[in-house]
């Protein structure tokens, strides 16, 4: 082969040129790496329009590691949730600084079992609608929290503190007991029909029982019920839920197990999970029996579902809930400002038919003598802020055993 040496580059010359260019190449690589870092750090996680930064993502990962404890067993539900069976003594509630030395209470010091009545006839029936899980002895079922759950919850709680700035609009239809000086309340109970009202993105519709005390920044409150909230769960299904606060949601409290607080003690029922079935207008009614009551010995606020104590809110969480000045039953909706409000309950106004509107039957409260008592007409007050959208009704019935004193709430929502 003939080679034209005049067209060849000397290997030493090539080496010299590479050495001369090396600093420029290194600078270019460093510049590209710097740009890549900027892009990475400014890119976060986005859920339903809510964006998190790189540092926020790191914080979310830290929170997830703290919330989701190592399970003894995991259950994958047909709805896509994961329920972890966690050692009862290692559940996330005990991460709360106020519960560092808390003594676990498995059962109430004293509990009166409410009578469980159901309808069985040719037209319709009442059926428990809460799903059960089967965790090993010594463990409790806790719905696994995802990063998306934390982001959505953060946005929802943040917006709740901005209601007065027209970020979210809330509407209620409820029945509560009047505040009577010297006559505090120590519990609330009843059986609530479960529905799946239609909601849109950013909206919430719920039905609940509550106990509360105080006003403004010293408001202490516990809420139990069912709700539909795409913002909180990422779906339009109905979920069993809880909420608590000791300062009117300024700095404390949260939904379900998104923060330490509620202590789970039952091995079958789990807060925050999707319910099995919801009621059908004019057909079968799926329902849940609920009670919130203060334990006379430990002062903890116990939560019962279907006559089973599933857990409690420790007294140490609260600053002003030795007793409740108000208890009640009702519905609540949230919607972004300027948009039509969602349906409440079945989406129908109360009309005295138990298979039409959302109801609470056999309602009662626990008085200062710790007796479960039916509300007297002179003690009950109703409230709805927009009657054209939502209404409430309450009355005693002749069927004392099945329906007793009952409350009906609901409505189609719309331009409220």
C-alpha cells in the first residue's frame, strides 16, 4: 500500500492538540453537568396540578419511610389499595411526640353495646358496607400511604386554611345538640347510610359524626364518617375516613393516618380504605354503625365501627377536649370557588323515605352521667347554609327499635 506521508498527521502533533483542547473539554463537561443539576433540581413530582420541588420530594420520601412501617403481612385489595398488617406497638401513631410514653389501650374501660337492628323485607334491606381485613394476631391493618397521597393531602389541608380567601367553598347541612352550660357531651353515635355522590376534580363530599369543643384557634374536634374526595384519595370512590385537630386545623391534625395521632387497635377494620358497597336509591341501603365516646377512666376518645372498637384518639393529642360542647350528624361539601357544588349524600333532598336521602338512624349522645340518650326535640338544632342546594330534616319515629330518632341530609348541589 502506498501512503502519501505529506497528508498524514504526526502522532505527536495529534497528542499535543488533544492536550491543548483538554481544558476546554473539561469545562464543557462541567457546564453540561451543572445544567443537568439545575434541570434535575427544578423538576419535581406533579399530582393533579400540584407540583413539588426536588427538595420537597426528598422530604416526602422521608415522611413515607416514617409513616409506612415494615409490615408483617400485606393485603392487596381489589380496588388497588395496599393494606399493611403492622405490629400494633410499632404503628405510626406512636411517632407523635405527645405519645412517646403512651400506654396502649386495647379495649374501653367500660362499653355498652348498642343494639344492632336491620331491615329484611321484600323491598329493601340494610347491610353493613365496610370491608373487613384479616391481619394476624398482634397486628393492625393500616392503609399504605403513597407519595401522591401526601401531595394531595398537603394541597387539600393548605386550601382548607384559605377558605376565607375564596380558594375553596364549603357548605354544610347538619343537626347538632345545643350548647348547654354545665351539661357537656361525652359521645355521639348512630347508623349512617353510605352513598357515592358524584364529585369533580378538587371537590369533596362527606357524611360524618363529630364531637367538638372550643371556638376559633382553640377548637378541638374529632370527625368520623365516609367521604368521596379525588383530591385526597386519587379516585371517586367512597372511603371510610377520620379527621382530628386541636387548634382548628391551624397547625395540628390530619385525615386518617397521614400523620401520627389515631391509634388502631382492631385487626379487621382500617381507616381510609374504600368501602365495599354503596346504597342504591329506592333499593338496598348499605350503612355503617359509628360511635365516638370518651373512656371514663383513660380519657381517650374511642371509635367504634359496627359495635367493634377499632381504635382511639389519645387524650394527650387535645388541648381542649375533656368533654364536648357540641356533637352532631350531617353532610359537608368542598368545591373550588366559581364552580358548581357537588351532590351531598344521595344527591336527593330529604323526603321522609329512608331509601331516598342519606340518613342517620338511631342517633344518640352520651350525657354527663355517661348514659347513651336519644336527643330531645328541645335540644336539637338544624343548620344548612344553602337550602336551595342542601337540606336537613330530623324527627323521632314510631319505630323506636329500628329507626328511633333520625336525621336526613342531602341535596343535588349546583350553583350554590
